[in-house]
């Protein structure tokens, strides 16, 4: 309501329409959000990030491009967006770019620039080559989705089946606790469960480093509520991306990505900053105990 009133009082201010669009997107009113972002572009064609915001809203509203129509708003927005990405200099969300182009080289260069600007590696990494002598390898999964969420529905049984004789497991949650049965199940599934919602990225990284975590697994990538800034501090010797974002993160502190030959064919490896570790069949786990509707 505040943004609606601001746009009414001063309709020529692009910031107000952009904020209105963001509020509408958060309310899942994507069609209206797309209209708000289109107004921002009319007022200020060079408004930072407007093309990706408009594209994401339009696609979320199932408004598809018509490349044959030169005046089609989404096709135009996508052409302008790709041109802006190619120019460099601005950080664009890699998640949106995945939906717009299959140019893998462009995805990699955009991810590298985005990481460099938004989540640069810390000048003083926490882990500096120390060798740990643990009887069990210490592995931590980092996610905002340890609750009733698609990631949890896929991975819950995997956590329960992990080898506890050779490995020690941590769940590190920076998302909400919905007090659901799934949340309780996930908390039981790990040897240790940390709720770090109130901690800064550096504080979380310092905790992981103090625990001498050997392998940190990021389940978010560049998706909603992600926190790549935690691993930017290099708390662990080995840092891995898995499941949530199968694109490259273009960051020097993500060492590997877990995939399969379909998600990332071998000929695509050169377009990933990470080392690609392929599971033999399918990279996407699933919980066999899920109730079928």
C-alpha cells in the first residue's frame, strides 16, 4: 500500500515503481509486477537490473516470448538483457539468465562477474591449508530449505542413510523453522543441527571453521534465500555445490559441483568454474517414504 501511494503521489520516480514491482513479486502477483517493471523501464531505460526483474516476473506469470514479433515485450526485454550481459560491468542474477539463453560461455562469464561483485572471496580466508586429523570426515550441508520445502522432500532420506561410521554430519540451517514434521525429521537426520538464521555470513563461516568441517555442501547456489557469502570466507578445505542450482557459480571458492551426465554433459565441463563430479545415474535423490497423493 505504501508503494502504491508513493507511485500515486510521484508517478515519475522509477524507484517507487521498482519497489512496487518487488512487493508484487513477493506477493506472487507476477503479472502486475511485470507491469510495474515495464513502467520503470519507460521512466529509466538504464535502470540497474530492470531487465532481469521484468523477465523473471513475466515468465513467472507464464507470459512467453514471441521472437517473430518485433514489438513483443518479453522478446524485446530478453534481447536487451542479453545485450547488457554481454557488455559486462553490471551484475545480473545467473538464475534468470538460465531461463533466457543456453549460451554456456555467457552464463559462466555472467556468473563470474556476479560473484565478483556480489559475493567476492574474502581477503583473509579462514581455512589456510590446515590438515585435520579426524577419525570421521566432517560434512556440513548448508541450506535455507530445512523445512517443508522441495529440497527437503527430495533429500530427507539421503540424510538418514548417510554413513555414520566414517562420516560425521551437520545440517546448517539459515532458513525458517516451520515446526513441521519434516523439520523435526531433518533435525533428527543429522548428528548435529545448527540454526544460524541470526548469524552473519562471517559468523556462520567462523563456526564451520571452528568445528573443523572438512567438506561444506551448499544446497542453494543462486536460488532464493541463498547465502554464498558464507563460503566466500572459505571455512572448509572442500566446498561443493549440489542439487539446488545445477549451473555454474563462477566462484573461486566452490571447488566442485555434483551432477550427472545429463545435467552436465562432459563437453560442458569447460563452461563450469567447478570440477564436475558425476553420479553414475541421476544426481537428483528422492525420498522413497513420501506419501503418494
